[in-house]
C-alpha cells in the first residue's frame, strides 16, 4: 500500500512539472497546463501525507 | 470540558525553551533539508524576484550575485550558527540570557519578536494576494502602503488565523507540513517560470540568455527607482537571512541537529528558494511588465521614461495564477504559510522568553494576531527588500556577541556567559556593543550614504571588536573591585 501511495505521489509531482515543460516546448496550451498541474497538485496532497511523515523523520 | 482537554494537550507540548534539547530529541539532516527547503521557498520569493526586476538588475549581475551571496549565506549557517547551536543545545534567547543577563535579553527578545512579527506579516500578506483572487479583491500596487479595501483586510485575517493556529501546535507540526509541501512547491515555482518563457520569446534554452538581458533583467529602472548592481544582489542574498545565521536566531532550530554539519542543509533552501524561485518570480513579473511597453520601444528604453506608479503590481497571487493556474494560487498560499509558521513560532519563543511563566501557545496566539494586523499594511510587501535588510542588521550585533563569547573569550582569558557567572541581570558590555554598532550603522547610512544592504559586514566586525574591548574593561574592573574587597 505504501509503495502504491508513493508511486501515486511521484506521479502527482510529475504532473506538476511536466505540463510546464510541454508548454515551454510548444507541445501544450497554457490552459491545458493549468488543468494537468492542478490534477498533479491534488494527487500529491492526497497521497504524500500518508507516507511522507515529517514527524517520523524528525525522530530519526 | 473539551476546551480544557485541548488546552491541557497544548500545555504539554514540550519545546525545551529553557533547557538543552535532550539526545533523544535530536534530528537527522533530512528534517533540516525539508525545513530549509520549505522555509526558503516562500511566498515572499514571489515578491523579491520581481523587485530585482523593478530595481534594474542586469542578468549577469543577478546570476553571479545570487550564486556568491547564497554561498556566503550557507557558510554562515554552517560555520557561525550551527556549531554554537549544537554545542550548547540552547535557544538563542536562553544563550543570550546567560551572556547578557535577563533584562538585556528581554529587550532583545522584544525587538526580535516584533521584527519577526513584521516579517511573518509580509508572508501572510503575500498569501492573501492569492486568497483574494476568487473574490475579485483589488490587489495593492507598488506605491500602496495602507490597506486598500475591506476585502483585502478580510483575506489577510483569514490567512493569518489559519497560520496562527498551526504555529500554536508547535515545531513538529510545522516541520511536518513543510516536509510535505516542499517538493511540490519548488516544482510549481519552476513550472510557473518555465511556462511563461515562450511569451517572452524563449523557444529553447539557447535563447534564454539573450531574452533575459533584453526583456527580463534589462539593467534599467523607472525614473524614481534606485538601481541595483552585483553588490546589491550579492549582499542581499547573503544577508536576507542575516538574523537567522549571523544573528544566530536559527540556534532555536539547529539545536535539534545531531551534528553541526547539518547547517549545510540550508543550501537546499537558499539555492532552490533564493536562486531558482527568485529567478522564476522575476520571469513572471517580466511577462506582465513587457505588456506595458509601447510598440517600437524596448523595455530598457521605456522604463526610465515612467514612474514606479505606472509599473504593474508585484502581487504574487495573480502572477502565479496567470502562469500555472489554481495550483499557482495554492502555491502562493502554501509558500506564505510554510514560512510564516516558523517565523511566528520563533517570534512566540522570543516573546515567551520574556515571560517564561506564560505558556508558549498562549504567547504564539497573541503574536499571531498582532502579526495578522500588521499584514493588513501592504507597505510590508512593497518595501520588503529594505525591511529584510533592516531586520537582519538590527539583530546582527548580538550574533557577533554570542560568536565572540563562545569561541574566543576562553582563549582571550575572559569569562564567557558573563551575566550567569556574575548573577547579573544586565551586561553593559553587550548593551553598549549593540547600541554603538547600530548608531554607527545609522551614521554610515546618513552621512556617508552607505546603503542598508552593505552595513551588515562592517557592522559585524565592529560589534565583535567592541564586545571584546568592553568586556575586557568590564571584567578587569570587576576583578579589581573583587581584589580590593578581598584585601
């Protein structure tokens, strides 16, 4: 489960930056980039808190 | 009943304000990496980046100034602040109490706390520029110092209250949120800058340098705006967090580090936040700025013909939303939040040290509310560069005092932690050092025209020399008095 969540989180991060790279490369419109980036944002915040436990790290 | 239980939970949050951090609570480098990356990729970066454009920095001066200035900042954290933090495991405020005595430490804490409040206020204001977007709230302009509307005040209060509640819950909660938000936030900053580059004419990375010189950092300013050089950029980057490294405020954070080398984790913060994020924010502003240039004119040719009131607002919310959509607005809110949180936490610690009997959470709550009121005034944002330089300068002399006391006093045959040893409430050597250094800085500024960004370096050496000289005189006098009393 943890691995699955991690994969989703990294997918979220990829969706956050990749659309901007595609806009820069002329392969995507700015409006579409807004939607995809938002999807990445939602995915990151919906999954990262379950495995990226800042509190646990602080104790290490 | 529920409130009593909640209050009891808050009272039990141990932050070791008055005692060294125990070994069981020490933290590894990863938590500092997350903390620094989150804290220095802040909402205020969205303002500082555009302000470099406003002040007419050239592309070469910006890149070289940021590289060198940020390196100096990392070295300051690693070699000045971290060794003392890990050597003592104390907060700055507790260490100051030992050196300066309770009364002088109280004065310092008050000044420190107020400065932190204003800084956190600017971060709350930045977040509010994003919160206000869906409600169509008019953003303050470059020349606005006072609140511009009721909507603006409501947006500021909404953000301020949330940030205050999280800060009240303590350091671990803040670090946890920063760790989670940091990687995403950095990518949004970079993505925003990258996505608007084609609008400036950058089609490949090879075009960037030419466009950067002709359309972003063009080396020209509006008629009534001062021009920045390499030296401004370098010293600003070095001293942007002067209060925290040279001024030793980050002792409060780095005292949790297992090793002093964890101070190098600050590189994650400054190179992501104070290099890439400042540049990305500058690019965002340039996209808006270039739109006011009449056809047939260049930005460098047009800017000197207008006043600053004719330049677009540097409000980060709309800028980020234009580039990357709702994610940009969320990023501005979160970026302001992750920076304002530790800043309010530090302010809470500073003020709490003045009244140790009052629980930290109560003090933090009061500090958060004061900060929120301050955030209503856009002057904090529009004059951010000057304010950041000023707050570092005011707190810096005490950092020099701690450095000399910790590293050199033993070698010089002087007593360290003088106030504690003498059971004194006021160390006049430290007080005179602080006061005279600041007076000298003001005189240099007024009579020799030295800008505020350049006063920190000579100020530190002056403070270090003054503290040794005054301590020698003071401790010699005390020794003579003790000796004659014994005879």
